[in-house]
C-alpha cells in the first residue's frame, strides 16, 4: 500500500537560512508518526510544506497521493491541521468557531461530541480572547479534527496543557487513530512521543538523524538495558554472557552490571534462579527516548508539563547555515 504521507528530499530555505536541508520519510496508513527535534531543527517548516502552507524549494511531497501545492483544495478536505500559532478573532465564541469551521467541510465531525470530548462544552459561549492557554490549545485540536480528516497534522499537541488534560488528549488521539486516521505529531515532549508514536523521525539541522520506533531508538542507544545487582555467591561471567539478548557484562567491585536488549532481563533472572543465585539490590536501567534524543542531537528535551519549547536548550553551537 502506498504511504499516506511521503516526503522525499525536501529542501526549504528562508533567504540564507536553510530550514530544511534534505528530509525524507514516509508515514503509513493508521500510524501515529512523531517528528521530534530541537528548536529550529526544521520540524514546523517540514509539516507546513506537507500541509501546503509553504512551498518547498526542492523535493517531492505526496499526501494521500495528492500534491499539497497543486491539489490544495482537495487536500484541505482530507487533511486536518493544528496550527502552532492559530489565531482566531477575539470575539468569536468557541461554539461559533467550530460551527464556522465545520461549514468548510463536506463531512464535518459532530462538533458537540468534539466539544464534550475535549472539555470545551462549558466554554462554548466564551469568546476566544477569554480562553486560558489550555482551552485555546484544546480548541486548536478540535479545529484540526472538525473536518473528519483522514490525516491529521498536530504541531505541539499538548503544549500548555496540565497533566490531566495532556493524558486526556493522548487518549483522544489514540481514539482518533483507532478510527483509522493517520497522525503526524510534532512534539517536544519525549514522554508524549514514547507513549503515542509508532515511529518517530528525529530531525536536527534540517535532516533526519534517526528514524524508528521509540523502543528501537532507545534500545539502539548506549547498549540498551543495564541490569545491576550484587550476587549472593560468586559465579562465572559465562553464565550470563552466553544468554540471548545479553550484550556485555562488567564488574565494579562486587557489583555486576549486565547490558542487554529485548528480553535480557527475563533471561538473566531465569539463569540466576536456575543456579540458586540471588540477585541482591537488583536495579534495571532502561534508557529513555530522551537519552537517545540527547545523544543524537546534543540537546535537552522538554520532558513534562514544566518543560517547554523554550526549555529545549541547545548544547552545541548553531550550524553555520
Ligand atoms: P521549533 O521547535 O522552535 O518550533 P522547528 O524545528 O519547528 O522549531 P522551524 O520553525 O521549521 O523549526 O525553523 C527552522 C529554521 O528556519 C529556524 O532557523 C528558523 O529561525 C527559520 N525560520 C522558520 N520560519 C522562518 C521564516 N518565516 N522566515 C525566516 N526564517 C524562518
């Protein structure tokens, strides 16, 4: 089956600033595909080209087989977009905004259901200017979904939401996907990417520097799992190093550190139990997507509600583009 979103060798400059150098990826039907990367990496520019809001300098983009530049009118009916800086008239009420947007689509979703699900029903008569940051964010998600899109592009899905609203929104996105909608998610939150995305592309300086499932990216980083324990009795390294999924063993005094991937933990604890060895003070350290992100991009990611786009601070100097 052809990819729902296909981006090949995308390049986009703003004057002398190369925002997107050479980006390629493909998103399959029904996937939640994450785009993560430090500030200024080119994520928004990439998705704006996918949405047809910007024209690429070079490269090929197809969304549902359509060219976002040439087939914009048709694509608008089938693609939902959450804009990073969506601005609505101050006096427009929440309910009016949704009614107005639903009139643009051939098959709009039920706006009353959307307002309920997104916790907007109580503020349906509130003017946009009076909404809190979180309510504005929820309205922008509702507007992205009001056209019953086949593909939704969500940029900074849960920025500004409190922890409960963030979890509710994740649940909503999983529901939307379970109805067959393909989702492209730009996020700074590694926990969000880990929980929601089937695959992510890590973008840095306008290029994809890694791509895969969050699990594959983290397992591939720093040797995967590290299992630390003190052994109740001495044992030969070969007992564990010969096990499937075990990639290494080191000793620090009486502390044993075993590295592995996949099912290493199960294999190790079973082998120890078979040999009547008790693993005392056992600790399992699993690298997170954030660890992989830091290693790949040299930046700290925003990890939770306290984090923000501004919190993703670059550790190395900007590229000379
Ligand atoms: P963020 O995480 O901060 O939103 P991003 O990964 O989405 O960043 P872009 O917004 O695509 O990155 O920006 C990529 C680069 O292009 C940055 O250097 C940015 O300053 C520059 N840029 C983006 N939009 C414009 C514009 N309209 N005019 C000039 N430069 C721009």
